[in-house]
C-alpha cells in the first residue's frame, strides 16, 4: 500500500542526505511538513518533490518514498522526446519505466500541462491507434490503459492537492461519456495552478451537475465531452447548465473531440479549451477575478 506521509528518516534516505539536514530544511521552511499529535514531522510526496524540483538534488533512493527505482532524477528528455519511451513502456507493460518518464519530467521542471498535452494524452491515443491497426493485442491495449491510469495517479500524488484556500474548481464528464483521462488530467493541471480542484468523475447526469454547481458554487467547472448520444437533447441540457453556472458566477469550461464546430455554435459556455495548456492559461486569467460578476458567454481564450 502506498503511504501518504513519510517520516524525515524516510525522506532523508530517499534524498541521500542525513536526517538532521532534512529536519533543518523543514525547520527553515524549505520543505513543507505537518506534525502528528505527538509532534513528529510528517512529509507528503508532493512537498518532497517540490523541493527536489526547485533544488535539482534528485532522489537517490526513491523506493523510500514509494516510487520505482531510478525515479525522481533529472532527465535530458524534452516532453516531445518523452512521448516515444512512454508509449513503449505502456505497450510493453513496464509500469515502472512509464512512471519514471513522467515523474522525471516533473522533477526536471516540465509544466504539468505540457506533460499532459505532449506525453500522456498522445501516448494514450497512440496505444488506441495501434490497437485499431492490429499492432497490439486487446490485452496489451487494456493493460496499457490500466498502467496509464496508475501513472496519472502518481503524477497527481507528485503534484499534490491544490491549496485549501484556493478557489474551488470542479469537473467531470457527462452522462453517456465514460472516458476519464481528460478529466483526471484537468484536475491535476488546475491543482498545480493553485486551484482547489475536485474531479467528480464520469457519466454525470446534467441534473446532478447543476445541483453540484448550485450547492458548491465553484468558480470554475470543467466538462470533457468525448461522446454525445443525442445532439438536440445535449444542446438543450447544456444551455440550461450554462444558465445555472452564470447565475452562480461559475466559469463553464468545455473541451473534447465530440464538440465539433457545429455543436459549439449551438451551445453556450465561458471557454473552450483544446488542451490542458489552454485550460491552464484560462484558469490563470480568471483566478484574480474570482469574486467578479458572472462571465459572459462564448468568450474563448
């Protein structure tokens, strides 16, 4: 079972430094830590990796913080070069190698949005294309999907939750849309941008999305649309959802391959994001105005 918190001794072992040095960094505020009821320091992985990312020290013994061997070191690969080895790791079922590619990119300073847009999302699509062309077997494609989901979970653990004081963002996919990758990545990207981001999962009926917006009043709600069952019904329900979002001052952000130009002309929304970089950019622009009046419709970044 993966631990959520680590002792100074475990983190010191992971970084290859003395426990006293590690505690000194914590006391100086260089690494964030919490304390137990008994006063013992405890560190989360995201705090450890944030320090590694800034200092460039790397991890010498990543297993001490529940990461694969060789993980958490600086890499010379760019996000564009990393797509191939990540895809190969997924196809061959090498979960440790897949995790190393993603975590090493993060530790080396690559933005979360760029990792999502140029490595994870295209690799996931590559695997699907290879399966359709008969280049990988069904079990290999299913295994790759499972590994990709677990690696995304590791990236989420590395990034950590957004600040409790951050503006609330929520999102998911709508009823009839079972695909979870995009909404999982959106949650991580927004968390890394200072939002308190919460994914509600997939297959959400419009009614419950409206209820969530009215009750929780998030400042941003993202929706990934990969499939649509009935265009006319979708259009009517989506525009009603926008009215609810506008009444609460919630920015409604949409994206996904099912939203063709024709459908986009029929629905109202605050922003359409083609990728995670666009979502990150838009989220950054609306953060200073989270207490402002409801945004106007169909304003695209």
